[in-house]
């Protein structure tokens, strides 16, 4: 298992990680917390991120706007406010992102306003994360692999697909955070799919939206859908309206510290669980 040397970078890059199910290659970046591997027997919760190139490094981030999740986590660990996680950034694959993150085939407008259509391959993408990537991470790093210690985070379409991880793989991911999720997709199909639940899965949900985002009020309707299926705000649900926040990497970076605190609580005695 990788063990950082003194003054070594906390990032480990796995280039061209192969998915046999998706028949694709993508980079995977892994962030290791301070002191990783130095205490015998210590294992760590794991947080998986969609759009992994945006999470840690401005060099790879969209328009140079990284979330700086490693810096936020380091500050919170040193302040004894979170359990030290391993964080995994799953790079998207460019244009294929809209195929992998969409739960259903549907049309959408591209950057230039042209009509595009997604193949709706989110279920296959989620299967890749569960059956190919997670076993690799658990085999090569000091993880705690159970759902209580496994989380997934995404924004925009990455937030939408993260919500579907809660539907499709609740025994794998115990915490899901969807920042500004694209709940508008395919006539709000995510509303219908959550409403069809016969039994609420034991997954904690964080859902938020900035009040400067187009159509942001729909988050209130989605909250009603969730509470109608048994999620309870202040318990296993956070549904937050963020005043003035826009649909940008900068806005999501400003919220990631709060998300990590929610996902990675310390034990009541103040120790890392």
C-alpha cells in the first residue's frame, strides 16, 4: 500500500485506470490524509468525488477553479473536527461525461447551444465505481470499506448521478452529497424515481442549491419528495439553500468544508472512529 514519505505529496495519481465494464480509461487521483500509514492499524473512511480533476489541483480543474478539498480536509483534521479520510477523485471523460452521469437517455443543450443527446449510462458508470474502482481502492489503501465509512460527492450532473448511487447502491454508500444537482434532467425524472421507493434506504443525504442558480426553487420540491419518503431534516437529511451562490466550481469549493464535516464526524469521545 502506498505510504507517503516525509514532505511527500498527499496525492497519488493512477493514470489510465481501465474499466472493463465501460470499456474506457480514466485517471483516478487519491488524496491521503496527514500521517497516513504512520499509526499501525489505523484505517480511514473514503470519500469518492465525481469530476475528480476539479477537486484538488487548479492545474487540472475546469478553468483552473479547484475545490481545494485536500486543503479544507487538512484544516479540519488538524482542528479535530473530522475523521481523517482518504479522498478519491474520479476523473470524467470529457464529452462522455453526459452519458455517464445521466440516469436516462435525454436531449440537452451543449456549450454552443447545439442539441445533444445522452445515452443515459449512469447505471453502468455506478457499477464501474462499485465493482471495479472501489475494490481497487480497498485493496491498495488503508480503508474502512463499509457503507458507514463510504461517501460520494458530486456537483451539477455529478450531483445527479450521486443521488442515484443512493438509489442503486445503498449498501455501499452510506453518505451522499449532491451540490447543485441537475434535478431538472429529463423532466425531473429523479423526483419520480425517489417517489417510487418502497422503502427508504439507510443513506444520509446532503442536497443544496444556490439561490442565484436558474430554477433553484425546485430544491424545495425535491426536499418535499425526500421527506415524504421518510428522510428527516436534521437527522439523515440536509437540504440547504445557499444565499447568492451560483452554479460554479467556486461556489462548490466554498461549501466542501461543511460537507466534509457532515460526512466525517468524530466519535463522541473526540477520537477518530
